[in-house]
């Protein structure tokens, strides 16, 4: 993970890559994330300095498994975004994207979850923590829900299902408006489309060469911009032109 100044620590290997592969410092990823946040904020009607808002996007953990297949097999990121109106609130984000095509079957899943937090805030969705040995026996979706997270998007692929092998879901308007109110103090400061775009950019969607832009395509169809917001918010993400998720080199019938 990154240190407080976003640079590489002296005693840690804050880079990606294995066995002599090209390595990229985590600070470079963090800087790209903050740029996309700046661009997104610039496309809104907020009377806030985009650069100052972007400083609240902090990459708290990241791991990438490169397999020399054109995109990484697995990307796992954790991030925190602090309220730009200094209300003591923040949200934590968890993002994972996995795509691996084997000879006999394909592994494909992706998700992003968000949890509200901050000074004087008690998450009503959180439950008492189970014994650690019990928690790992639960499905990851159940663990997130019990820890107070809400879903931003999910890709569930099972090639052995007879129907609907690929299932995708995106956050509801209620979830997005609730996050917007949590961060900005009042509801409706940003459209749900911009709230969604801001959150997925904070977590680093598309910043690791993964072809996982389908949530952006769904967002642009389902959520509309508010008055004063621009339609285009930032640079393109691989796979964002269609709502059909990338499946690597496999063919989904």
C-alpha cells in the first residue's frame, strides 16, 4: 500500500510485478487515480477546487497479478475517499477484478463495494463481527454485507449455468443518493451518475490495464447528468463502450 505522501516507502517494495517483470510504483497508480477524480469533479457544477477534492482520494491497498496475457488476471484494490466539505465523513471502497481462461473452464468475476464511515457516524448496516474462523467460511458477498458495505457493481459468471451465464448488477439510486448525502452533507449536490463515477474512479477502475469498463457503460445509460454537469467526465476506460463484460479470450454463448 501507499504511504501518507503517496510515495514508495524505504523499507517496502511499493511496486507491481513479479520475477523481473516491468514494475510500476504504486504512487504512479495513485497519481492517475487522483487525476481521474480531478477530471470527474471538473465535469460537475461543484463550487469546489477539483485538485483539493482529488487529494481526498487515498489508495490504501493494491495488488495486481500480471500474467502476460494483455491484462492482469487479478486486480484487488482498497481505497478511501474523504468528504471534500470537511464534515468528518468518508467512504471505504473495495474493488476486485479477476479474469482467467483455463483449458477446461473460465474464472471471471468482478465487484466493487462501498461503506460509509466517519466521525460520529454509526453504520446501521454493520453487524457484530463473527469469530474470524467463522467469517472466512461465509461467501464474500455475505461478509461484505455484514460488515456494512453496499454494492456498487458486481459481475457473476458461471459457465455451467444453463441460462444467464453472465449476471451483472449496478448500484441502486437509493444507494448512490445515500452516499452522496453522506459525503456532501445534503442530497442532490451531485447526480447519481457523478456519484457513481466519482466512486469507481477513486477505487482505480481501469487503472491497471484491465478490460472492465462495462459498469461505466451501464452508468451512462441508467443515470442522467444533472443541470450544470458535463456528459463526458474523464478519459476512456477499456471496455466502457459496451455493457457486455469482457471475458478474456473465451466466447460466451
